[in-house]
C-alpha cells in the first residue's frame, strides 16, 4: 500500500509552495508559533486552527479538516445527508453539454441557502472507512463534495479524461487495493478545485509523468460541484430538472437526422 505523507509534512510543503516559512504561516494565521510547531510535530489540530490555516493556504476549510484526518464538523459539513451523490447525477449534463455549467451555476446562485437540519452529522458509511493511503485521501476529498463511488467514476471518465472504471474499482483505490497512479490523480484532480501542485504534495504522488486530459470546462464544473454541495436534495432535484431541460433544448435545435441519433 502506498504511503501517505504525515499531516505536518503536508502543511509545511503547502506553505513552502506559497513562499511561506513556519513563522510567516503562523503570523498570517494569527497563531502562536509554538501552537503551529506542535501541529507540525504531530499534535491533532483543533478545527479553529485548521480554519485559520485553510484561509492562509487558500483551501476550503472542510477540505483541510479532511486532509488532517478528522471528521468534518457539522458547521462545515454539507447540509443535507439525503443529497449524498445527487451531484453525481449531473455528470452527463456537465460533461457533454458545453457551457451547461455556466447556466446551472446561475441557478445555484439564485437558490436560497436553507437552514441546516437539526441533529448530528450523518455517520460515515462503512464502505467509506478507509485505511490511511493516498487513494483514501483523494476519495475523502471527493466525498466532501457529496460524490459517492459511482458519481466519482462518472466524473473521472467524462471530466477528468480518465478510464471508465466501475464504482467498485473506485472503492478499491480508496481502500489501497488499487494504486493511485499519476494519471488517475490528474483525472480526479479535474473534479477537485485543488491545484496539481497541492495534490502532489498531499498524496506524495509525482504528477510530472501524468498525461492530463481534462475536459475544457473542468475548472468551471469543479467550482459548480463545490457550490452545489451547499444545496438540499430537493434543490439538487431542481438543478437536475434544469440540466434535463438544457439537454432537451439543445436536442430540439439539431437537424432531424442528428436529433434521431441523440434520442
């Protein structure tokens, strides 16, 4: 099984590529340098410390919690547990309808952010309890975007230019039974709004040998996936209806012969 860099090492290297040493990182995060040194040496950081560091490193706060190996707290988690993997349903539209992400992003922006349901964060499904390895980190970051194995497989193929993998193979990557290759990491990276430099640091996988084949709209789609994470299951249903309508509108604009081939 591939080894995963320790969180302290990840943190130092993330700071270095941003031109920050330990002192500068602590200063910008408004942390005592001793507190930062303790985290770098292996102490478990509080969520407050992680949030401060995330703002300096330009990472999503919940992503840095995931990277640290902790469970995302309720205040940073996706609001509706029933929405899990519904974003995966949009994969066809976002991948094969050029410009659809722009239209759908406007709808996402127009939808209200509803109050978070009362109660604790939904427990991690047993199949998502992974050993510590590079593949598990990438999958946990993708799960933080409400994507399950099947949704990840769809986006890897359509958006990341990766191979057509089954949901079970995606799970094997998370459980360390399949290696996270440079090409696979580049493909997964197209779905995450995290730079290739950062992904290489976080996983220890050298991406210099990767053959990136990302979809031209990958950056915009990754941003939409993150925004849609804040929606409820019902709001995601509305988003899916709009995606279906876009597909229908585009099909109606085609000539009759082409329309037959698309239906």
